[in-house]
C-alpha cells in the first residue's frame, strides 16, 4: 500500500511540474503578445529626423539589408502604429479576418488590423470595416487579440509600403522599433540607422509610451525553483520506496548468483513502482495540460527517469555490497 501511495505521489509531482511549465509558457506567450510578437532583440531607434515616413520606407526598400520588421509607433498614441516588413513578419493572433501578408507591404493601398479593445473608432457602412487615418479611410482586414494581453488588444497597426502616396507623418512624429535578423548585423543596422538618422538606441520594452522602461520580475526564478523542488521531491519518494527493499537485501542470506538474481527482482519491483507513474503522468500531461515547451518537459522527464534508475541501481547493487564484507 505504501508503495502504491508513493507511486501516486510521483504521478502528482510530475503533473505539478507539467502545470508549472504550462503556466510559464502562458506567461511567456502573453508577454510575447504584448510585445506584438517581437523578440527580446527588438530595438527602439531614436530619431528627430524630419524625413517623410513613406520616403524613408521607399529608400530602405532599395537597400540590400538583412530581413527586418519595422513598427513606427505614433508618439501621441503608442497604441497606433505603422508597420513595414522586409522579409520578416511576426504574425499576431486574429479573432476575425486575417493578419498582414507580405504583399500588403508592396501595395499602393494601406490596410489595417485592429485590436479588439482599440480606442481608434471604426466605421462599417456595409460589410467592410474602416478606420480614418491621415485624412483617408483605411480598410480593416482583421481584428487581433489574445486573452489578458492588454497592449496587443488595444493596438492598431496600418501597413506602409514604398509604393504608397506620401504620408503626412515624419520620423520625428513616431518611435521606430526594429526587429529581425538585422539586429544581429552591425553593418546592415548601421546602414539603416544612417538613412533614418538615428541618434541612439535601446532595447524595446512596451511598458511606457517611449518604450524605455524595462520591467523586471522573478517569474523565471520561481519557475526554476518549482521544477527543482518537484525533481527533489520525486527523488525523496524514490528513496522512500527503496527503504523496504534495502531492508530485504540486508536480511537475506543468499549469496553469489542467487543474491544477484534476488537483487534483479527487487530492481524490477522498484522500477515498476517508479516508471509506471512517470509514463502515466507523461501521457496525462500531453492529454490534459497545454504545454508549448515540450522539449523542456521531455528533458525534465528524461532527467527524472535517469535519476530514478541511478538511485535504484546504486541503492540496490552498490550501497549494500559494502555490508556483505
């Protein structure tokens, strides 16, 4: 009965680890959505240039640069921005319609996607929805959104391309944020910064209107600690399962091959009480728990199984051998 209870505990501990990984995945994905899909390398480009926004994109489109995505956030409203893609596009979840495609950034007509909680008023005279920007009406091709991602849900993005008419906006009116392979290419990024007359840069953080505030939290540390604790608890339970088996070895008067066979039988019993709950927890987690970081969960399980086997082999075959002398 005690061994059965121990197996149940191992099963529950692995499920707790799966829940911890799932929760961490949810936090990371939510943060990514609030970054509008941009990576940790996304960079804010500070510039006071009076260069026209459309002319800037037109110039950049003629240059042979590494792939990138640029979002020009309006300085007066960080929940509104113009987006241009050069072979890199971080797609965002849509509630209805569609997100931008690569052809939208070559079109003479701008398109928009709008968050489900956007404060930009939209108009729907018939079946098509529109927003008004730069004294013209722009078709809304999709509505974006994700649970609890407030920044994403309030965002409105308008596509910009080198073939569009001249915009009323200049670089001094916006806060450009760049992401993509270009952020790791010093030469290409330097060329782009020259065109946009960038005076300084810093990492993108969406907590303030100028994207300068870096939010810090201990979620990552708590996540690692929780996984480590569940790992240690499972090992403690495995050692507890081994206690009566070690006692049996100590009491037996068998020697030679008979004793080795006896130890082999005990190891099989031990593995049944440990491997079955691991396998069951793995199957249940994949069935009932939403996990994005499958590799993390798989590595956790593999290390736990290896540790369980190592503990069993050591305790049954090596520790008690010393008592034979």
